[in-house]
């Protein structure tokens, strides 16, 4: 190879317009290959479909298409085998693959880029990447839901305090509490699947911004790549990042749900609660305090939630001032999107295992429920059923609670004689109402905490997970 040939090969694909090369600093600053290399598999998928369409439409020859297909498959094997030589000076994943393809098959490789631009190419790659990521995330959420259902089924009648304002409110079951998170994740799955419909639209064929003069068949490419349709406006096709923002919003909500559950796991593991024990593999110790067992994993989930939320804001900010169509700003969409996907996938992978390793301390939960007058509302409801207006019943029970606190006991442990001094409507049947089990069993309706209803909810959840 001569010096002149080497110099020519090092030129940018777009360098014909320019009289001087890009500076090394600008080259490093503008290159995306340090992070967009991970789109390689999707870039190859898109290129294979594009090349097949070009051949079918008679835009390139069958011989060129076959050479492109063979070359791209070899490049895919090189990438998977860690043998591909990524070059910073080639800017991005697209030009790295195209350069290698041209080296392997000659002019046929140069014809691959006919009727497309890197603008519609990268938009297609990101959508393919995100579609695959959504499918993986949905599966991982379902794994977490399976773990929740399994734990809830074991504790459908385990009594624990329900809280409002983090104060003891009413008795519930641990299974009922866990199934609340199942419902959150069920909504998350629905949001992701709805988002997937908008992700799964093909930009390829929009070219740089205005479409192409070649007789392409975009619907054929969409079919080859399993897209549900094509982006209908070429300007929007190359500049739209709504789908990435929408996904990031879904991801932020999923992480928020995981963070809420993590906060509860942290509280429940605290010796002041002592409701649960996390398996040792999800915790660490202290370098100075030998007794400590720190819930590092749920703490990190809380922290990483802020990270994912920040990526959502970054993407919104990225897009807010952009005119149509494509702008270099959009290169900045990948790192926050990639990190959001990675963070969510890693978190979900570890979460199902962590839930499966929880040890529940049922006695501690029950004893905690016996503190805080958890059945006060049940006593008020009892009085209402005896003919007392609810507001009056509320006042009677409030005074009864004050009496119990002065005597250093819980409302449920007061003798019937003590209760009757606050209302002559109270009879011996009140004792059943004031028990934890009586309180829980009385909420026997759809969505209630009665064990029968919890088991119904669990069976519905199992059926949903099988769909």
C-alpha cells in the first residue's frame, strides 16, 4: 500500500467538501464510537434488511447483495469474538462497520449506503436496541412479580401493621402489602408494552431528512425487521426521540416503585422493626462496627433511582430547543439511554433473587401490630353498626385511645368493662372486633386485606403472569 493510498483511506467519508482535516481534539470530542459500538448488532440487522431491499428493488445487483450479506455476517462474528478493530477516527459504529465491509468486499460495500443516511440509520439502530431492551425488561419485571407472588402466598394471613404517615393505621396482611407492589409492576409492564408500539416504527428510508429519490420499499424493510409500521414523515423520522424519552419515563417509574419497596425493606430490616432479614449476600458489614449488617442493595436501588430520573431530565432538556430535522445534539441521547437500560436491567436481575431470600419474622410483625391501637377504626365501625353516627363514634374511640395510652396498654387489650364506660352500646361481641384477625377478616371484599381476598388476588396474578 502506497502513502497516497493510506492517506486516502484515512479520509472521512464526507471529507471531499473540506480543505483541512478535523483536529485531533475535535475528533475525540465528536466521536461516538466509545459508546455507540454497542449498537453494532442492530446496525448489522438494519443493514442486512436494507441491502436485501435494495437488491429486490433492483437498486443494487444480487451479487452485491450476496457479498454484503457475507461480509456483514463475517463482521458480526468478528465483533462477537472480540476481534473487531474499532477505530476512533471513523467516528461511529456505522462508519467502522462500513469501512471494514468495504475492506472485505470492495466496491459492493460502498453501495450499501445507497438510499440511506446515518441519520435514519442511527434512528433505526436505537429503536432496534430499545425494542430488544424493553422485551428483556418486561421479562425481568415478571420475574420480580413471580418472587412477590411466591412470598405473598406464604404470608397471605401473616398479620402486620399497615401504615399511613409511617404511623400504625390498621392491621393488614404481609401478603396484601406485597401484592400492592405486584400491581405497581403490572402497570409498569402495561406502560412498557404500550411504549414498545411507538418504538417499533421504522425510520429507515427517511434518509437524511427528505426521503430518497431511489425506488425503495420501506414497508418491506419494516417487515424484514419486524417493525409494526414506518415513520410517516421523513423529517420526524430522523429527529424524533420521543420514544427514548417515553421509555425513560417508564424506567423512572419502575425505579421509583423499586425504590419505594427498597425503602420498606430497609425499614423492616432495622432492629427497631425487625420484620424481615435479608440474605447475607445482599448486605455488607461495617469496617468499624462488627455488629452491623447493612442493606446495601436496597440502599443502592434508592440511589440509582435518582440517576435514572436524571437521565429522563437530560433527554427532555436535550430535545427542548432543537429545530427540525437532525442535529448533532442527538448524539447525546445514547449514553443516558444506555445507562438507563443497564441500570434498570441490573436492578431487576438482582431484585427477584433478593426477594426470594427474605426471611419474614412473623412474631415481630404481630407484636408491632398490637402497638399503636391498630383496631381503633374497627371499634368506630362497630359503634356505627350499633346506631351511633360515625363522627360521634370517632370521638368516642379517640377518648378510649387516650384512656388506653394513660394506662400503658393497647386499645385491643382493654377489658370490656373499661370500654363500656365510654359507650353503653358496647357489648361482649366487641372483643371479636378488636382482635387483629377479626379486623383483617372483616375487610373481605375485592381489594381488601382479608386472607381470602389476598389469595384471590394471588390466583389472578398467577393467571396474568401466564399470559
